[in-house]
């Protein structure tokens, strides 16, 4: 029997009572499980194995797809206060970019922290930047692209997806990030576009 702590990132109904579930495991990375009987009302796993829920699971690895056996909820998700649009943004990244059985424990932990904050824009954007860095799509995202300063970073160059400081601000591609840079809709939109561009290129 194998074990991991996982977040459900995708789930597809299969036949009457089963489901094929894609999870992001802390130790194993992304993988797919067969959850037999999970849609039955008396299934013990039914409540735990839901999109963006975190649980400790046991599974059997035989021939074919691993088979979910047990699950135990780890962190409760405040589903009523979860930002659904941001949840979609994070799920898209996880499903699209993670490779099977390629673990990223740091990203897993960062995801847990963002989920605890209900994926508000600030935590969601921080997570996406960390994710893009870990995946090799972003070298640095803490200093000004022109002078290298880490001070007074107040603008974003949306064309080059880079930060710009107060002193270097001049070019027309730069947009102000405002008082709450990570929480700003300008940053959200710029990252959305950057990810769209990466997806088109890969
Ligand atoms: Zn600068």
C-alpha cells in the first residue's frame, strides 16, 4: 500500500459510481487514481476527494491505474469563501504544467498556504509567481528589469512581464501596480496573459 498527502486537481465521472481523480501529491507529484464506488452515498472517501480538498490517502498500485483505498481529510477548505475564479486559475496551472510523478513539495506547501487564505488575489498571484519560477518560466521577479533595484518597485512591464522601479518608469508598456502589488488586478491580468502566452508557445 502506498501513501501520500494530496490535493485533488481534477475529477472525471466514470461509469455509475466511480471517478477518475487527478491529484497533486506532496511526495509523488501529479498522478491519477481510480476511485471505485466514490459516488455512492455511503462511500467513506466521497467527502474528502473533492476538487481542491487536501487529504492523506492510501492507494494500491497494481496493474494499470493506482486504486484509491482510504482517505483522511487534512485541511478543511472554506468553500463558501473560496475565490472561484482564482481557484480556476490555480487549477489550470496545476493541470496544464505539472508532469506526472514529478514532485514539487515546495509548491505543494505554497498551495496549502494559499488555500488557507481562500485563494484571495494576493495569495493566488504569489503562488502563480512561485509556480512559474519553479517551472523555469520566470528567472527573477523581485527586482527592476532596468536597474536591478529591489526598492520602489511600483510598475509592471506587461509586454516583457517584468517589474519596473519608480526611477526607471518611463516606457509606455509599464502599468502602475498600486499600493497592494500582489493583490492588484493589473498583476492578475498581466500574469493571466503571460501564462496564456506560455501555453501558446509550448
Ligand atoms: Zn529601476
